[in-house]
């Protein structure tokens, strides 16, 4: 299969090729999620594609549902939560527990750059790949939609002295 990468990333992305990367490129963990209850869709959670490797013992699979704490959104009243499905190489199954702990901790602390890097590392990305991914996210037109990215952007503006707030500029 031809290598695919985004023009602004210096590495091949795993998205949509998790099984290929787990079989041929030593990716240790794949995480998929969908609304719960899901409508079975192999493109969202490729359970049939992974099934032979789970049956053979090459991969461990774990799934769980995180129920919503609030009423479902009006545009999706059938949604009750999120289904999470993990596949890990059997010796790397500790990564599933670490990822679940990361998700649980982020619910109380909020997502952060540290959590984004830990998630990337658990999924098999290198520190340099995590750096490139975060820089790409920060440059995105949608960065302001994510509180943790807004915090980084604001910190950078303050350290660069490029704040639009005149009071902020005079505090140094």
C-alpha cells in the first residue's frame, strides 16, 4: 500500500491504517470510538478486520462504554454515551489500561498538552511526531475550539509579547 501522509506532517499517519501499522510497522495500540449505541460500521470500528488477530492471540481486544453524564444532545437523542474499542499487541496490553486511565483522568482535569503527548506515545508515535502533530493542531483554524490549545496559544502570545491586551504588555 502506498504511504500516505498529510502535507504538513513529516510522517505517515496511522488513521485509517491501524491494522496495517500494527501488523507491519510495530504500532502497539489502536483506539477506536463511536457513539453508543453504535450502528455497526466497519469503517469506524473495524472489528471484523481485527477479529482473526484477536482469535489467534496476536492482539488483545477490549471494549467499554462511557455513559453520558448529561442528557443526550438534541440533534442525537438516541446517543447514550461513547463506545471505546482497543486493540493492542498482546505484550503491549498494558497500554490499554494506561489509555483508559488517561481518559478517566482527563474527565476530571481536562485535556492538556501532556495528555495529548501521552495519548500519542501510547498509540506508538515518537516524541518528534507528537511535536509535529501538536504544532499542526496549533496552526489549525480550529485551534481555538479546544481549551488546551487555546491555553498554549495564549502562553506563546504572552511569552512573545504579542498580546493584544495593553495591560498584559506592560506587566513585564
